[in-house]
């Protein structure tokens, strides 16, 4: 993994944001999905999925950013998920 390595994906109708995050983290870190730390170590997975559920008035707005397994994760209201290797502190 090198700083700047990144993956961007859009959540499909049959996917959840949490599933896409885990898959993208695995891709960026060169791991399998099973090797990725449980997402609940960084964020509440149910809340993340519910936050971007469609509403009666359409999709919600906003963005959530957090770190997971050495990666910076961004999930946007439009379903765009970006995972990038986090710089060392």
C-alpha cells in the first residue's frame, strides 16, 4: 500500500454502503474481505446504511468520513464511496 492508492465505487441498488466499504478497503489494502477488520471498530454499520437510505423526498444529502484499517473512507449521499490509504501520523 502506498499513500495515494485509492478506490472509488458507487453503491448499486442491490448493495449497501457498508458492503462496498469493506470490499473497497480489501481492494486497496490487498486483503480479502474476510481479512478486513470488522467495520463496527470504526463506525456503526447499521447507522451508516440507514443514513443514506432513500426517503420519501428522495435520497439524503451529506457525507461521512472515517478511518478504517489504515484507510481514509468517504461515503457520500449519492452513493459514491472512496477509500484511500491514509498518510502515517
